[in-house]
């Protein structure tokens, strides 16, 4: 390109020619599609989520539907679930909901203790459970998959156990803290209500205060169900535990009972949330498949936490910080698989039941 030499005069036509050449090169360069450096990671993720998890559960859960409908419906369900689940807007939905569910974790524990506190003044309840509910709850329930739960959440147990009698004077500070925490925690389940309506393309996403009130009721439902299942678990496991130097030692029977109640709790919890959270009608038979898909990985995650609990120490990671990160890790995957179940139910409903949703006549039914 000798005409670029400044020592030589350049005419107008050559400048125009140079400008056009640069423009063509720029347009060509902007249309180049470079290979994705992380394509292998995307392929691995697609293989695990779509080809293994979703396809496996779709084959099992939709097996009896194949006799009445072509197999292409099952493939359409798999493609729909994966396409929606990896979309950017969908990732924003479940990640934002996971954060609010993390905030609601401690308030749910507060509600469980308040229920136990109210019932502890009844003789029949004390005779069945005893005064060591908090100790059993931390060691037999939470402590098995959250290492150090007794150390970092035990302040709730210690403070409540100091209440000598049930009166407004002693309960008012805890009730005020509980109500404020309950209001904050309802945000997560409020997001769950609107997310269900959005995923199913329901014509009503819901109002702010309507979803907020429903979120409060869902928090109470989760807390009450956790208290109910944990109480049954404690009643049975108490018969097999041995106490040595104020430490609870479990046996194989305790672990087996714990696994059974873990399966019951998370399956019924998913089924209840999928039924009561949306603003439209949905039968339990339609929700059963997504509840199984969501509950199985969560149960395996809980059992994995239980396995590594005895080998894990938070003191290496800053104690409280490590404990909080452990809870955040669990809630993150809890929300991930829960929304995977919701998406599967949506694809099943649209392909096998109806393309439209019918609004509920009441709050939950």
C-alpha cells in the first residue's frame, strides 16, 4: 500500500477506495462466529441434565402414558423442560427465589420452636416428647446434614428453654422478632407463587399483597410440616438412641428411620408446594411426577450431607461463615431441583392435559 506513504501525494479517489476496503473488512469481521471456548462445558451440562436426569425421569414417570400417546410427546416434554430450564430469564427466576428461601431458613426454625413452646405446656405432649425436644431436633434432625447446627443455631434452643411459664411478658420479644422475620421470609415464597404462575403462563401473576399473604401461609405450612414430621421421627427414634455423657448416640435403626422420614418429608413438601403455591387449579396426580423428580435429588443431597457430616469441620473455614455457606449451598440446590420439578410439571401439563390453566376459586383450592 504505497499510497499510504506520507511522502507521496494521495488523490481523492484513492482515499475513497481505501475507505471502502476498510468498511468491507469491518463488516466481514463483525459477522465472524468464533467457536465457543466453553462449548465442552455446555455439552457436559446438557448430557447430565437433559440426557441423564430429565430423560431418565421422563422415561420412568411417563412410561404408562406411552400406550395412549406417541413417544414424540415424551421427547417434546424433555426438549421443553431443558429449553426453558437453561434460558437466561429462567435462571434469574430460580436464583432470585433461592436467595429469599435462604433468608427464610432461620425463621422456619423459629416457628418450629414456637410451636413446640406452645405445646410444651400441655401434659400429654410433655409425656410423649419430653423436655428435650430442642436437643433431639438439633442432633437427630438438623445436625445430621448440617454439621454444627447445635453450635450455631443452639442459641434459639437455649433462649426459649429459659421461659418458665407461657405469658405475654415472656413471649412478646420473641413474637415480635418472629413476626418481623416471618414477613421477610415470606418474600421467598411470594416469589414462588408468582414464579409458578409465570412458568405455567397463567393469565394472572398475582398482586403484591395477595402473593405476600399467600407466601406467609406457605412459610407456616413448611414450618408446621417440618415440626410434624420431625416430631414423629423423634418419637420413634427415641426408642433406639443411647445417651452417653449427655451426647446422643444413634444406631443403624436410627439412620434407617431418618432416611424413611426424609423421603416422606421432601416428597410431601414438594407435592404441597406445587399444589398450594400456584393461583390455578392442578390435581395431585398431575403434580406427582414433578414432585418425584424434585424430591429424589434433594433426598440424595441430604443423605450426602449426612455422610460427610462426621468428616467435616467448619472451624477451618471461619466457623459461622462456613456454616452459613453450607446452608446456602443446600438451599441453592434445593431451589434448583424444585424448579426443575415445576418445569417438568408445566411441560407435562401442556402436552398431556391442557394448554390453558383455570384460576382457583379459593386461596388454595
